[in-house]
């Protein structure tokens, strides 16, 4: 694991320690292969949720007809790993 991968791993593990996930962080534990669909639009604390049923997720917030994701791990993955 190179330095960048270690840094990413440490940062995500810190987020996980302070958060509860009903999916048991399958996005992270699957090495990012099991990700929900999301898109970064430049907001600091949210990404847009592109799932068919976003309201089924505890991190989903509906605002102005748009579903946003507030999961800190998913936001980090979208913003820093571009996934």
C-alpha cells in the first residue's frame, strides 16, 4: 500500500469510527466495488444521490426535488477518489 492509499484508508477509517451505516460500510469493505450511484456537484457536505429509491437510505435528504447524500464516507469517495 503506497502513502496515498494509506492516507485514504486512515481517513475513511476515522469517518467509519464516528458513524453508523445500515449497510455496514460495504462501499469501503468491497474496495469501492459496491458503491451506490452518486455525483459530486461541488457542494462541501453533500453529493447528489442517483439511486432509483434514494429515500430508502438513511443518509438521503430530499431538497427541492433533488436527493442528496449526506454519508461522509460516500462523499469522501466521490470527492477524493472520483468514484
